[in-house]
C-alpha cells in the first residue's frame, strides 16, 4: 500500500453544526496541566490543543455530543499523536441546543 503524503499547508475542516465539544463526563480536564493557558480570559474557552510538526500533540480527552445526546470520547496521546476513539454512547438528555 503506498504511503499518503501529508498536506503541504494548513487543513481546515468543520464539524456538523449539530455536534458540540464538551468536557468528558468523568470530570477529567480536556487538556493536560502542562499545556499553555487559553489565550482568552473567557471562561467558555479551554486551553488549546497543540499539534507539532514532529507528530506530537498535547495529552487530551475530548468529548463530542450530538443533538440526540449521543457522545463519543477521543483521547490524544501526546508523545505519539495517536488518537483513541471510544464507543458511541447515548447519555441523559440536556437542555435544547441554541
């Protein structure tokens, strides 16, 4: 199988409008404590996830939630940049989306 080349420039994509980021349900931080602080003082922002040219990233757990209250957790391993994708689960309903 031939190797795929990485894009030569930045790649920008968007999640569907029905998907939201939220803190994982188990109370863990989204990003490890060694990550730099968020650029904004706004409480709605978390520390940024950093991706480096070497393939490394910040250690992090991310949870995505859709309109029907299905969630999935993604774990990023900083040293390797590997992403582990959890199971899709339906959780208790939240208030309606804006």
